[in-house]
C-alpha cells in the first residue's frame, strides 16, 4: 500500500509538469498582459516597456516558462502582480475562507442526504421516495448562479434579513463573539446555496448504494432469522451501504479547498475561487498559474485518495 | 425483426405459448422507459422545451436582435415577457437562447463521445504501450481543473476579439475536448472485459481487421453506457455553458443564450426591480437540465440488465 502510494505520488510529477506547460501556453497566448490591462493612456511607451521588464514580461514564452518552473519546483510561484505578494501567501490567506464555506455545506449536505437516502431506499417507490427523488433531480439540475441570485433576491433584498455578500459588514470593528456572529450571518446564504446544489447527488449516492445492499442475500437471511427491520437496516445493511459513501466522502475532501468560483464570486465571499476568477479577469498570470496548479494538485490528490480508499474498504481490490 | 417473426409463428402454432412472448432487448428497454414516470416527465418537459425553442420563433414576430424604443418594459400584451435594455422582446430572445443552449450542449457532447469512445476503445483493445500512453493523456486531461481552464480560454477569446458566432463553435469544442476523459475511461474498462469474450475469438478466427473488430463488434456493445453518459453529459454541458455565459465568458451578445441573458442580474436595479429579465432564463435552464437528467437516469435504469421490476 505504501509502495503504491509513493509510486502514484511520483507519477503525479510528470502529469503536473505537462499541465503546467499547457497552462503556461494558454495563459500567455493572451495578447494583453497585466501591464496592458492596467496601463492608462497617460503612460508613455517607455514606462510600459520598463514595467514589462520588471515583471519579466518582455522575454519569449519558453524562457519565461523555464524560469517559472525552476522557481515553482522550490515552492516559489512568483509574486501576484495585483497583490504584490507571493502567490503562495495569497492562496494561503484565502484558502481557509473557501474551506470553511465548503466544509460546512459539505457536512450539512451529508447530514440531510444520508437519512433521506436511507429512508428512500428502504421505502422504494413510496410517496416519500418519489417526492424526494423529484426534489433530488431539481437539486442536481439547479444552476449554481441561479440559486445564488434567487437567494440574494429573496433573503437579502425582499426580506432584507441577511447581508448581500462579503464576509463581514463593511467598516465593522466588532471582535470576538459579535464578529463571529457577523461572519455567520454572511456565511448563511452561500452555505445554503452550496448545500442546495450538492445535497441531491449525495441523496442519490446513498439511495443507490443502500438499494444494492438491501437486495443481497445476507439481508434476506437477517430478516429470515427474525431480526427486527430496524436492526436489519441500521445494523446490517447500513454498514455495507455506507462503504461507497465513505470513499466518495474521502475523495471529495481535497475538493473542499478548491473554492466555489461562481458562488463565491456572486456572494463576494473572499475565497480562493473568487480570487482565482478575478486573477483571470485581471490577467494576473502568476496568480492564475499558481491557482490552476493548486487546483490540479487537488484533483490529482482526490483521484489518488479514491483509488486508495476503494482498496482499503474492499479487500478484493489489490493495488499494484 | 426475426424474433418478432418467430414470436408470431409460435403464437399461431401453439396457443399455450401465448404468455411467453420473447421481447427484443430494445422492446424491453422501451417498455421499461414507458413505465418510468420520471423518465416520461423528462421526455414531456424536453419536448415542450424543444418545441418552444425551435418552433416557437415561427409564432413570434420579433427576432432575437429586433430592437425597439420600448426599453425595459414589464410584461404586457405586446411583449408577453417584457423587453430588455435595447427594447428586444424577451420571449423571442428566450426562444432563440434555448436553441443556442441546447445546440451547444448537444454538439459538445457529440464531440466528447467521439473522442472518448475512440480513445477508450483503442486503449482497451490494444492494451500495452498504446494503453499506457493513451491513459497518461487521459489522466492529464482529468486533472485539468475544468472551470478555471474554460474561464482562461474564455477570457483569451475575449482578448482575441473572437466574434459572437465563432465563440459558439469554439465553446462547443472546448467543452467537448475537456470532457472526454471520463467517457474514455468507461469505454476502456468495458472493452477490456469484452475483448476476452468468445465472440471476439470468433472475429479473430474470421481474420477481421482491427478497425472492423473495434467499430463493428466492440463499440456496439458499449453503446448503452455511451447513451446514458451522453444524456447526462448534455445536462452538465448546458449547465456549464450557462454559467460561462452568465460570467460573460461563453456565448456573447448579441446572440442570446439562457446564461448570458442572466448577466443583467449583475445590475442592481435590473436585479431587484426587473425580474422578468433574469428569472425566466434561469427557470428555462433548470427545467431543461432537469428534463435531460430525468431521461438519462431513466435510460440508465432501463438499460441495466440487472434491473428487474
């Protein structure tokens, strides 16, 4: 197992290298760069050229890539052109905002989805199952930006009970508990929107997995020997039914750090998704590169975790 | 066809066999689908949406870019869904927007399926080095962060001043090229087991060429998997397109798509006071994606040989 993990981690390096080349090429294909995006008409051509030299934008792309990669291997992704800070510092300072948002909505989704999924599976085709199946489909099909907009419209504008966006009230100097409550208030709608769009797929995972287990012979045996239905479902079926769910949960964990680009942007939540999106708009290409490499690492980690977890929970799978 | 003929013959010959009508796999699938209320709801909704978007414009006297001086009018008898900031009829734009959204979704999935099936089939059939190389490429594409890549490409297109129509084609290709890896993996996994089966030994004995073996004998066996994933893929492609267009990185003005029609929600006045501008397209996206998801799910159940009801 350890050998396999090490092998897989080593295999990630060439993959990341290729991804970084692809990204570097795409990002730098853009005719305008950061200086052009920020330049105002009063700037002289010399000033612009000087600025480009400072940021290293005057050299050919392959040379820029090699310079970038040399530093990146040592963990230095350059300075964000907009924040004037190392990219890693910028990402570090925003990633926890994203994580708290994602983790809370993730936990809430599971909390809602697991009981609904179990009941749906045990009472397949009942009115309960049918109602929630339909709701599940709505959840899966909701466009994230539509949910965000509607919830702002209803709760922040029409009812005016919750803030429109941001993480704290502008100019607020509250500390301690007051500050915490302020953040919670700002968190409510983004968490609500994220939960709404992901809870559906979790209900489906749980329901499908439970249905598969309930059909098996050992469940029939358990019923035949006269166990109570509650014991059959919650002791015998649930343990096996949750195995795939545990692996899904495991492989979702890296993604919790990735930030939700659209939801964070609409709610102006200072998370990594919003920062990454703004970096793309601002042509802040060092930050875009750092952001995308970070995303790619998270994806690769998720894939690795899922393979390992499958082997952990299912002894029939042998990793080599 | 042949099985039908046999059925009829046996029915005529022996009335005792009446109950034992042998159905073709296709008939079983259709029967299961017809029984599935959710799938039928999906079909109904989808047909309605398709009629609305593709036939609807024939009954509306405005084009998608017909401007007038009646700017930002609320819904009325003349403009059933009101008008936007250029005085364009929202109902007409909603219909034409549907065409674009559905077309982008379908075409990008067709591209995705073609690439994914070919690569997956080649990897699974040839194995060895070919498999290793193709799967390495697949893994790279799988690790590309989907939304950031598309956003970067979208902003690249804006910088290159790509025209509105070209953008639609580019978008279809980008969505297709970024989504094929999951299909390739599924197809490969199935082909790996299929190629060990007896009918493949038969094709070997017949001395068929590789291409023929793959296209005529292996891929048809993977079609159910492809159909289900293609359907669900259309739903997610429509969602992605709408999100991109909403952010101004997908389909751009003056061509409407349900996503880019919702960008007006970024202006507070329109957002708060003129809901007719952005709520209808949102509902259209939701209904279409849900219809496609319902159908895809129904197809998965209907095509699953293990499912019995």
